[in-house]
């Protein structure tokens, strides 16, 4: 028996060694309670068992086992270790995002730990009493109740039925599966006919025969291409289909094949908001087999889902956001990444800063399964991998059924202004088309990639601009509540009555966001029913669903929104989409700006004309000759891809190199400057011209801390493993100096 265990804690720390008590038998992957520090108690994972006594004398003991069944499988351990190594973070940080919050109990004392420990939900289960196991006695009771108490007779018959669905291993039926009311069941128990017991709630998988949608010949051909690629040994394939082409129908057929074979399926979506519509659609096909998993469901439900999958031996189907990658699916044979190009798959706020799409590709190798990447506008990295033969490839170039691609019109804002054909933030072309749609009782979507009323307020006399005191950004004006808000740290202040600098002039709101657009649309079209969909109006899942349901039911005529309206929606009534300011999409200081602008405009354009009439899209821009906009009008993804890949190859950017962005933060700008210069010098000694910077990011102060960045480019063909080893060594060397211990350093591998 092993005498020591390396325990992984949900902290930015390595594993720690604890002694295993003589009366305790541990298994790798189990969750245990341990003391860490003087008083803290944590739930940890048994990562390794061994007999190697540590060098220190006083070794703390494992306190108790929290979950008897291992929570983490050996395959999951390998996956966590890969994420830790690739994304340059600790295993504890991986554990922190991988396990539901209620499975990571902690406390400043033993008592506090026990109070926060997870306790599974239970339910009452019923079965026949031992007395009625005798067939003659059972028939006697049935005859008696049939004459005197027919409702009790029906309830007892339901409990005794040998073919009743949902019986557990003990032959019991859960209360929720019985039609009898509580008083009847209480009477049967009092008479000694049935017994009840509290058990941990169980879940049924549901039906295995599915009614699948009929595929068009075009879809069937794409499906067969994917099957052939998977049979040929390719773990990953790209399904490249125009918006509305019916990619989901192909997903459904592949999902059904895996489930009927007893395998597990994971369907990832980039936005939590999209899961509701998709789950509803999948439940019509797969019933109760569909499980949702994302951060908006309750901690209790997330934990129950994790434990259910931990007990399952296969045949599970999960729809979720990026965190669903960490679920314990033991027979994961198919992972589908819908809208694979979306930046929402990249975690940016906390470590590990992983990309769920890339992690899904890795799981296909670890689990010997398959990953399907789906998109109308694939990321250039994925498209190049598919075109080079590394990934399988199938294309859908036609819309499903009678749907036609929309007609896209470029509307020149400068020309409209010169001709007096511009009212507020709308060109006459767009206003005329909105009026036509409203007369025909059709719906309109307007896209503006900025929320709030105005991006900033300024004094036209002295030039003063409202800025955040903690971040180097302007404050956004929100007319509702007359407030100025920092969208980085949340700082909020009322709008000053007069300019704080000159005390003379009133402040003027500059630019426009969704809130301002909504107000202007109401003035221009007073009879129209107008709504907004952005982070200011979607304060909860219920608020989001209310807006979407109202728009689907045509109780809203014009929907104005940010990127939230661009993805995954299928509304019959939308015949016009307006993109109000394409210029701010094209001119971001990012090498991916053109690719992102093309993807975003094609995605939002795809919301129009999902049925036979095709619909129209009006893009307002001051640069109608911009090549990216011409490619959008023509729907020519390949032209965009060829142009962007040529530029990236020339300037050595992904997919022709791997990037790692190092961000250093500190409140003292002088100390920060010394630290980044020291690190840059060390890295250049190792990597030479592959190191760029130091440079200030576009927002160089957040929450009172100054920021500075370095960028490391590693060409394809060089060993990324060796590069990470050298990089981590230099980071450790920097932090080993007492002067720089307080400097925060964040490594973002493959930044988006």
C-alpha cells in the first residue's frame, strides 16, 4: 500500500505530498480533504500514489475521502497535464476551471469546510414491502383494494408493475415517476404495503431510436465525405458551409451514429446564449439524452451533471460552452465545435488561457475519437490545415431547402453626407429599405458593434474628455441612468452638468452605440416595435430568452444589437440586415482585423433571408472600395483567405508562426519598466529577433495597474516544447529576483 500521495489543489500551485493514513485506501483521481497552510482546508485530487518520503520532517495527513469514486480519469489527467504544459500554467489552475465549484469545497477551518462540502440531492423511492413479495398475498391485497380503495389499487399496481420504466438497481421507483399523489402513497406505506427510502437522485438516458431529419443530396454528399475522412484515419475534419446551409442536420446524423454505438458526444458552442435554442432543437431529436453544461446553470446542477457523467459508461450527449471540455466523458468519440472560428472559444481572463477549439482537436487524439469543426467562415488556421490535407474537408455551398443567400449592398456614408442623404447615423438607402420592410410586416436586424449610448463625452470648448481614473480608457455614456461607465473595471459616475475643466460648456456625446441607435430608430419609425440585444439589456438568461422569444414570435419589428445578434439565429421574418459602421471593424490594430471583419459581416449577413426570398444586407461604410468589403459582397471566402494568408506569410504571423504574448503588470511604472527590460534582454539572448517589444498595449492601465507587453514568435518547424521550456526558465529567473517578485506576469499562448 502506498504511504504517500501527491495531492493537486485548486490553487496556482504544484502538487503537494501528504501522508496516507494506515486505515485509508486511496485511488488515483479520488477527491480528498486536506489541510493546507495553518488553518485552510481544501478539496484536492489524488494525482499520484507512491512510497517516496519527502525531505521535510512534518508531513500532513490526508484528512478524509470526499468522493469514493475517482472524479478524474487517467485520460483526463493526461489532458489536464497537456493544457498545463501548452498554456504555461499550473495544474492547480487547470483544476480550478475543470471541476464545478461545489466539488472544490474549501474553508478556513474544518467546520467551515464541512459546511461547504457538496451534498447530493436525494429523492424518495418506493418498492413493494417484503410481505407482498409473496404472489398469493399480493393478489389478496389487490382484490381487497380493487373493491374498497380503487385509487390505492392503481398506485400499488403502478409500483408492482414488473415492466415499469425507470426502476433502479434495487427495484425501486422514484416518486417523480409515479402518478399517485402523496396522501395515497403515505397510506400504502402506513398499511405496510410499500416501503420508501431516500436515495441520491438518478437520471435516465432516454430513448435510443431517433427520428432524424432528411438530408438533401448536397448534405448527404458532405456527410459521406466526412465519414470517408474519419475512416481514412483523420481525427479532425472541417465542415465549411455557408450560413443557412444545414450544417446542424449533418451534426445530428453523426451524433445519432455515435450514440447508437454507445459512444459519447460533445457539442460545443461559443456563446452561452446560443445553447438554449440549440438544446431545444436537439431535445426534439434526442430527448432526455441532451445535457446542458455552461456557467449560467446552477452550481448544484453543474455538479450533478459532472457526477452523472462520471458514473456513466457511455452513450451521453452534452451541449455546452468551452468549460464542457473538462467533463468526464469516458467514451468521447465525437466532439463538434460549432462556429469554430469564434473568439469566444478562447479564455482570456484567467489561467489557463486555453482555446477550446484547439483543445477539442487534442482530445480527438487522446481519446482516439473525432473532432468536427463547423463554420461558414473558418479561421485561417483551420482552413489551411484542411486545404493542406492535415484535416478532412467537406463543403456546403448552397442554403438548405428554398433559402437563398442575401443580396449585399454597400452604402457610401461620405457620398450620402455630401448629397444630404444622411439622417442621423443612417443613409437614405438603409432608411428606405427599413420603411419598405415595415410596410410589408417583415423584420429588420441592425448591427452596431458597440453598446451604450456614446463611446465618450467631451467638451467642445476645451477638449476635456471623461476618462476612467483606474484605467487608461474613456468612459462610455449610458443615457439610461445618465451615467458614465468603464467597460474594463466597472467604474461608474454620474454625467457632470458642466465641463469639470473649464466649468463653462455642457458636454457633448460623441459617436454612437446600440442605446443611441435604438432611440433614433424609435424617432424615425414611431410605429415600429423596437428592442435591443446587448450586455446592458441581457442582464439574465430570462431577459435574453424574453427578447429572443418576442422577436421569433414577431412581437418585435426591429432588433438592434452587438455581436450577440450575429450568431446561430434562424428567424423566418428577417428580410433586412443593416451593418451601421463597418469601418470600425476594419481598422482595429490587430493582424486579424480583416479576417475578423469578414467573418463578422458574413455571419450577421447570414441572418437575412433564411427563406426563399433571399433578403438584403446594407453595409454602411466610408470605404466601399475596401477589398475586404468587396469580398463580403461577393461572398468570396477563398479570395479573403488567400489575400490574408499571403500577408501573414510575408510578415511571419499565424498560421506560419506561433505567438506567445507576455503581459507584465504593476502599479509602479518604473519598476515595471525595469522588469520588462530585464526579461526582454534575457529572452533576446535565447530567441534573438523572435522577440518583439517591449510595447504598450492599446489600453495600458487597468484597475490602477500599468501594463506592458512582449511578443514571442516561434516559426513552424521549430520545437514549441523546447521554446516553452526556455521561456519558462527565463520567467522563473526573473521572479527569482526579489526586486521583481511583486510584478505580475501573464503568458498567453496563441493569443486571440
